[in-house]
C-alpha cells in the first residue's frame, strides 16, 4: 500500500501471551497447519538423509540405460542421460529446500531492515520506495542470467536473483505495518517520553511485525521454489548437473508424453512442499495475529 | 481528477494500448486458394546476412531467396546453377563464366556480371575456403553483363568446389549495391534472385518469417539434386513459424497446425509415430558431427599425451545415445571427415575406435605429468546437444581421476567465453563441445577445426605446423586418388596430435504431414520441389 | 491529489533513469558478446573482433551509455544488433499479444477467484473453505509450464477443441483471437486465481467482522444480501492490488507462457534478447517494464481512494 495510510483499528499490542502456547492453540484449531508442518519436517529429513535412502550418485550418467520407466531397480525411472530419477529427486530436496529457506530468510531479513528504516525515517521513504519500484521492474530472469554469466551458474546466484525480486514485496508489507504502528498511542507516548529510535523499534514495533513477517516468509519460501523451476526452464537456474526439483522438471519437460514420470515425481514433491509451507503459513497467520497478517 | 472519471480513463488507456497493438500488428491476410506451406525451422532467423554469420538458419534463408553460380549435387559433383556455360583454360589459370538467360533480382533488375563479382568478393573476405581462393586469385573481371572471368595467379583445383560450397558460408549472389557492404556489417536489404521472395513487412523476429513464390524465377531443366538442378517452387507462400518449445512443436504438427518440422529431437518420435498423417524421416544424408575441443594454450591439454588419453577413454556410443537417443539416429564416426563422404576413413582411428582402455588412458595421464590442474568444461544448458556432451565428458574425466569443474551457462556465454585466451583461473576454459553439420567437415579444406595455425586457428588455438603442411599438400592434389591419400595423411596426424575429438555422427529427423511430397534429400533444408495437397 | 500525482510521475522518470543505468552497467559487466553470436560457430577471433568493432562495442562504458541516452532523448530506442530492425518496431509488434494475454488472464482469474474467495469467506472454517484454500495453494505450487502442457495435451491434442499454439490478431476475428488465448490465459491465470482468492477471502473476513455489517445483519438483511452487497465492493481492493503485484509476476510468468504457447509477445522477446545479448532490445524492454510497473502501481494506489474512502494519499 504505497504512500497510503490505512486507518485501522488500534492493535492490542501489550497482550502478549507466550508465543509457543499460541502456536499450540493454532495447531489445535488448524489441523491442516499441523499436516503442513509434518510434511515439511519429512521433506527436511529426506534432504538430510539423502545418502542413506537407497540412492546412488545423482550425477552419474549411463546413456545405455536412458529413459527407463519406473521399475524395481529404478523406482522413479531414469532420465535422458540414464541418471536415476529417484536419487535425483531425493537429493533435489536439498537444493529446493535450501533455495526456498535461504530466499525466505534473506528476503525477510533484508526487507525487515529496509522496511523498518523507511517506515520510520520519512525522508528516506520516497527514495527507498522508488528504488524498490525500480528493483521490482527489472526482470529477475535478467538478473539471474547476468549473475550466471558474471560468475557461473550456482545455487548462490539463483538465491540472490530470487531474493532481489522478493525483497521489495516484503519491504512494502513491513513499511505499511510500520506506518500503522507509528500512529498508535503507546508508540507516540514512547516517542514523547524521549525513548530512542532503536529502542522504540525493538520494544514496540518489532514484536508486532514478527507474526506477519513469518507468514510472509513462508509464502516467499514457496514462491522461491517455483521461481527456481521457472529459471531452470529458461536455462538460468541451478546448474543442471546438481539436481533440484525445478530443474529435473525443466530438463524433462519436453518428454512429458513419453516419460511423464520425469515431471510427475519431482512435481509431486514440489507441490507437496509448497502446499505444506503455505498451510503452515496460513495456520501461523491465523494464530499469531489475525488482523495485521491478513493484509498481505 | 474526479473520482468517477478515473477508472474510465484507465480503461480508455488500456483499450488504446490494445487498439494500437492491433494496428501495429500485421494482418496475415491472404487470398483464398493459396497454397501455404507452414514450416517450423530449427532456429529463429535473426540475421538475414548469410555472409556475416555462419548460422545454419541464415544459410537456409539464403537458399530461399538467393541463387548460386554453382551447386554441389548428391553425388558430390559440381553442377552449374546460375552459370550457363563455363570454360577453364589449358593452364587452369583462367575461368570464363556465362550466366543463364532470364536471371532477375527481386527488385526487377537483371543479374549482371558485376553483381556476381561483388558478391563472390564479399564472400571471399569472410569464408575460410574463399580466403584460400583469394590468395591464388589475380582478378575477377567482367567481360560484359553476362560473361566474366576469374584469373588465377597459380592453379587452385578447388575453385569450382568453393563456388559450389553447400554450407556456411555459401557464396550467394546479391545485387552489386548490396554486395558492396563491408563483410562485417549486416546487410539490411534481403534481395536476391532466388526462387522465393522475402516479405519483410511480415517478418516478426522470434516468431515468423514469410516468403512468397518468385513468379519470375526461371528454373533449370534438370531434376533437383541437393542445391543443384531445377528449383521449381510448387507452393505460393512459405511461413516459417518458430516454436521454441519442442513439446509444443510436436503437438502443433500432430494437430495439423503446421506442415513440416525441420529438426525434431529423436526422443519425441513416439509422440508423432502414433499419428498416421505424420511421417518422420531422415532426409539429411550427412547428419552432424559432435566434437570435443581442447584449449591448447594451458595445462593440462596443451600436453599431447593428455589429449591422447581422452581418445582412449571416450566412448562414442555413449555420445550417440546422449545426443541422438538411439542408434537409429546416430552412429559412431571414427573419422575427422564426415562419414559417408569420399574422404572419410578410419585411418589412424584405433585409439578412439578400439575397446575403451582406461588403464592406457591413466598411464598416458601419468606420463603427461598431470598435477591435478583444474579442468574447466564450459557447458551451454540451453543447447541439448552441447549439454549432454558436456555431462558425459565431465563424468568420463572424473572417472579418469581428473579434477573437473563443469561450468554451466547459456550458449551466449559459452561462445563468448571460448574466445577468451586467459588462463583457467581468470575466466579461461579447458574444454567445450559443439557440433558441425556434415557438409562443413567433408575435407581438409572445409574442416577448420582440424587446423593447427596457432593463434589464427579456431578457438583452442592448436599450433601444429605439420598438419598445416599436410593440409597444403592436400590442396595441391589434382586427382581423386591423390586427394584421398593426402586426406588420410592429414587424418593420421590428427589422430596423433588430437586437435579435437569427434564424438558422434547423428541425424536429427525431420517430420511432416503426409499431404506434403517432394522433399529434397540433402544435408541442407531446401523448400523448392515440395508439393502440398 | 494533483500534486501527489505530479510528484509520483516525476519520480517515475527518475526510477526509469536509474533502472536504465543499472541495467546498462549490468549488461556492460556481463561477459556476453553479441559479436560472437553474430559470427556463428565457425568463426575466428579475428572475425569476432571485426564485428565487435563495427558494433561500437569497443567504446568506453560512458561513451556507449551516453550514445544510448542521446538517441533516447530523440525518441529512438536504437536498432537490434541482430535483426537491424528498430527496437520500437520490434516492441510494437509484440505488444498486442502480451496485452491481450494479460487482459484475458485478469478476466479469467477474476471470474474464477472472486466467487471462490467470497464462498470461502462465507463458510470460513468449514471444509468448503479449507477445500477452496487448498485448491488455491495448488495454484502456487505447480510450475506454469507443467500446467500448460497438461492443458495442451487435454484440450488440444486429445479433445481437439482449441489450438495448440500461436496467436491471431484482432483482425482475424474476435473468435479466432479468443480461441488462441484461452489456454495461455488459464495456464498463466492459476497463480492469479490463487492470489486473488486468498485476498478476497481475507478482506471479506475483515469486512464481515466490521460493525456496520453487524448492523446490517441486525437490521434483518439476509446473509446473502449482506455478503453480495459488500462482496463486490470489497473484492475490488484485492483485485487492484493484484494488478499491481501482477505486473511484476507477469513478466516471469508471461515468459514461460509465451514460450510454451509460441505467442510472439514481449516476454519471449525479452528472454531471447537476454540470451543473445541484444543490448538495445534489453534496454528498451526494461525501460518499458519499469514505466509500466511504476505507472500501474500509481494507478493502483489512486484506485484505493476510490474503493475505500478511509484511505488518504499522503
């Protein structure tokens, strides 16, 4: 909500109950969030335990056994270079989760920092928001390819390119929240009492932002995993020898009619994970702060 | 601004944008009953100058709108095309050419000797074989508007072969005013004297190219054979519709939205095989040759033994499968010259052909004194043929215990990076892969990748005076037997020095609706003689 | 308000200038040489160097940038390095498919998403609500290209109802135009459907909790009347917000959609230009993206005032 002030009802800022209890209540009220959490933990476990899950080297190529349909030997079949799709999907969990989590963490932290400052320091506001507009209007594909060409294709570059595209959205959210909070009587009182700016931010503003930020973070996490697939589709994603769910699908896409399993299995994993992340986000949103969080 | 007016204006602006777009877009209006051939080309046509670029799609475009003085036929014989009669003097130093009657450029002007001379001269500044011929050329002279001569300083037995060169760069004939353009600057006016005319107003780069039949074209009487013989156009209009996604292209052909798909990934054959209205065929007799190129400037591949080690370990069968999907669309080719052409042989090929010998390879690596230097393979993930070769090579070198770094990027990055002569740690490279179409590597003259001219050689810059010497000896050969023998000597040296490693010969099949007939079997895509029912 | 608009428009120009500079420097740093691509596979260093010099790519960074700004000031976006066609013409012939696709996608998404969101809000907490929400999450979680292939295989190849690919202009008739847009719009629309459904549901829940709604209910209005009466108005805000966010999403989404359905639109033009380092096109397209992005968001901000008088612009 750029340059707008939403006249919202006051927020009960001081009614902080132990956070974990709110989570527990939320899970009780939202069994779907619990399901989401369980799926996510499962995926994380797969990622960590990849080498011990009956996998072989996911990069090993054997052209002689290419495009074998799923069987007892190759559970998810083999791809066009004879690589074992099961192993690739299992190892792919690592890359996809790392991309999702790293982008979520980086963009929320960066967005938080920029959003807090711009929301409070009015002079910076217009400038920073225009910079954000500019940033958002540079296609992330361009950034990804430029970064790739500057150094080389790597997971790090994919994370940076997606993060740069996500940050402005987080900034907008944080800023609009800060603009509302700033008008709150207790914040005004704190300012009148001569409390320093960092102290106000940490004491009064931050606690009210954590909830929507976490929720936004989960959405960003899901969308980053999808964006990674799209970058791979264009050829600017994770280096293709390192498997990720996105690039397994992107590499096998033209064979959808012949070897549908190349898309099916990573697709199921990706969808399940994004679904889980979003369910968790929805649950957290309702649990932590139903009012503010809904505004995204 | 009043509140009510705002959305209206916004809507109005949006509508304007749409209307503007509609006006800007070109209507594909066409008369009823016209025969339109809809064709999915192998790539998008971006550069319309067949001399500045060697891109195959531009070469194919060249064959649509331009004509050539001579052409090579299916028996590898040179046949006159625009030329009616020609004479070679006894001392083989003077060639006299006379043009056929009725040759006219698309702008209505007749084809004159001056046009041919300017075109050939521009081509010979750019093309490798053309440059070689220029070295022996004294002068091109117009005798009159229809007759011109080539005077040589010393005999050049390949003069006619050069003028009949079937693949990039082809000496296409353009009007003199256009052919006067600097050979490094793209021409902007696509005017030739060929069997089709380019419709520039309907060209949408990245999407569509439109040609119409040149009704003024006078074809030769002979039946077509490669680019030789009569170019009789049997449709009214040809539309090249670029479909970047192969799954979509297959669906479009299946649904009958297009008539012909120039090159399809062999893996998609089963998708089309079910449809009885679609035929999949290999109409390209020579196919393409995959290759693995080394960087000769830095360790470890500046060492001959390291390169030989790769010869012993690389299994062409893997590359055939990786590129072509099955043995049906490719096969090993243990020759530096296109298998299936007169000069190809397996002389000296034992290290590449025999049983794969990793022990021997490892021993050679040891003898080479390999100290764990990093080997950078540059990969282009948007080019499946490059990408699969890169993955296979990386895996093979890893098995040999070498320190491999596979660096992925796009094709645009690859072809920029490969021109870097910097050391590995400063953005340089050790290995890249590509492929060349069959007609480009049929002889020591055409195969530029085999050359050892050092800093002037193709990327990788091998320096091997001996192979250059043998190549010159081949140029001097005057009859077929001597030529074959000289080519074998070149190849012997190549398998010892290893300027690059041939990885496979493969054929990308073409697919078309069964209402098409008369497709010309040739290593280049030609669109005359094709009939649509 | 006029003053506000003027200030925003002024800042738009600055944003565009900064974006242009940033993109230009980025491209300058990026090692990709159009000369190498022009020369083709069979070329020597020397060929590339000659073409490179011809294109003026050897000049210092600021000279190149200055040259570009100078021609821009004359309303000239330059000519494509590859096709030698003016960038304005190349962009011009690509606008119609992209604008058509965007409008169609928005219409499809709104038609599907608003009723879904309203229904979910009405039955908040129930299984219907959860079902709709889970369904909308699916929209986020399937990559566009996978969904697009499934649509093509089902509706074009199996059922033969709609064309596989391509684009027809308005001139060829509205029906032909629409037929070619249905599948791409649905494919691209899934993300929007997901987003708009969520936002509609959320703001509906917000509104339903408001005092004036309770008053309306107390006055004896039927729940449906309350819902529909307020639904339409309140759906407006999330929808316009999506249009704002959507412009950014559109670019990456449209690239994929246009590639799969072979639509000659701006997204495809952009990727092709990036992959081939056709600098003038990349510059021109980025400039247009930033202008459209900033202007659409300005329009979105302004429209908030219209739909919700409580919002004031500062």
